[in-house]
């Protein structure tokens, strides 16, 4: 009597779309890898300029400036992460980080927000930072907060 094979349990594959409204960001493959290492949900990463970032930040956060990353959750960890290339490039240069490393950090940071993390309280911020460092280490990047420690 033949036996039935038990199907292997696999983690569901996420869908990660990368949209570019401006040029200059690292390759889409790197951004997708960072997203998939952080979450198995459906995510859109959108690379924008200052105008779009400022408009979104004003509309949804009531802040009238371009910001590095915005997260828009649709539940269950899915959502959009908007990354402002000019702000990210300026920050990477100012902090002495590679553009790839800073993008990796902000993709992870934005997706952790989609998963419910925040940094309003210091204890929550510490938990989120530990998660970022752990994920970035798996991706082959160093601690993004090491520079902050060296500056103190």
C-alpha cells in the first residue's frame, strides 16, 4: 500500500516590488533581499525624491519636510515603504556610511515599522535597534548605530 508523502512546510514567499521615481538607489536585488530577510509579507519599496517625500510626510504626519523613510501598513506586515533617495544619500555621506549600508538599514527599519515596531519609548527603540542590528548582521552589514557610539 503506497504511503502519501507529507508536504514540506515552507515559509510563504513574499512579494517585494521596487518602484523608482528617481535614480541612484542601490540595485533592486539588494533592496528585495533586505526586505525578504526582514519580513515574509507583501511589500512595495518606492524610491522617491524630496518633493514626493515632503508631500507624503506633510499629508500623513503633518511634518513639512522630506524624510528618509515612511512606512504605510496595510496589516499583517504588508505595506509600502517610501525611501527618499536625496535624504538617504546626504545622511550616508554625513555619517561616513556606504549608500548600500544606509539603504539596507532604512529598508529594514521601515519594514519593522510595518511589523508593528516603533521607537516612541526608549525601551521600544532599544528593542527595535536590536532587531535591526541582528537582521543587518545576517545580511552582512555592520551595526548602523556604531557611528553614533563613536561620535559620543
